[in-house]
C-alpha cells in the first residue's frame, strides 16, 4: 500500500512539475503587422498585452512601445496631410518649399517613433522570455547512485 501511495504521489508531482514550465513568446513580421506565437499557438493582441502586463520589467517596455506607436501614427497622419498639401500646391503651381519640408520632417519623425516602438516591443519580449528562466520551478531529473537508478526532484 505504501508503494502505491508513493508511486501515485510521484506521478501527480511529475504532472504538476511539467505544467509549471512557461512558454517563450516569439514574434514574426507578417503582411499586416507582427504575429506573436507561444508554443506554435498564435496570440491575439489582447492576449499578448495581458501577458506583457504580468511581468513588471516587460510591462515598462511594452507601455513605451504602445506610446511610441501612437506617436508614429500621429506623425504618419501629419505626413499624409503634408503630402496632400504638397500635391495641392503642385496642382495650383504654388511654392513647394513648405510642403516638401513638412513631408520630409513628419516622415522622419514618424520613422523615429516607429523604430523606437519596434525596439521597445522587442525588448519587452526579450525581458519576458528572460524572466521565464529566473523563476524557480520543480522538475524531475534522472539520477543514478549506489542505491540504483531513479528520478530526483530538482528545485
């Protein structure tokens, strides 16, 4: 009876230990933006946002990324407006110096914000993945000694 209880408890403990391992997040560029995966399963933006908010260090980078992306979108909209202004002045044979400077300036600002957002997003994912290795978890490792071969519980 004692051996059955020991075997059953080791089995339950091994099931518990295998479910403790967290999965890393990977990111791939797609046609319509980045795609996030966790163990071959695609993640939605809501899921990735919730996952990033769980970890304090990755949440800081994730929030910076979202703010920088908002800045990039605003500057991109200004760039679109500047391009319309440029085309309007081109059709009306008006001076093009102001619109050209506006298009170039808003384009540069938008690209700087976008680059910063992408960098912060990558850093958030790297921080999250790095924090997974620092958690303490239980796992079973095969061992052998003078008593025989078996499984040892490692912390």
